C-alpha cells in the first residue's frame, strides 16, 4: 500500500516553485510532482510532464521541502 503524502499548501505557493513553473511552462503541482518523482519519493505512473528538473533545482526543492515542513510531522 502506497503512503498518502500530505503536502502543505505553502510548498505549492512558494515563489521558487512558481518561478520553476513559469520556467517549465507548467503548474506548481506539476513541479512538486516532478520533484517527488525524480527524488524517488513517489512513483509517477502518469506520463512525465515533458521536463526534468536540473540537479541544482532538485537541491533547492529539497531545501524548500525541509524548510516548509520544519516542525511538522510530514515527511515527503
């Protein structure tokens, strides 16, 4: 059974996520989903959205995820 992820709204609303969404002509949801799939946190059975985050963008997203989740029980 796959674990349900509870991702805080703040991550989707972050200005960096919005910047990446603009850069890749996508939505914040697609950016977060791409990050989670590339980082091996989820298995994305759907077709990829046609882009791959660069390693430096992945590091930024990892930091954001930890920062947004700091002090919470979530672990994405």
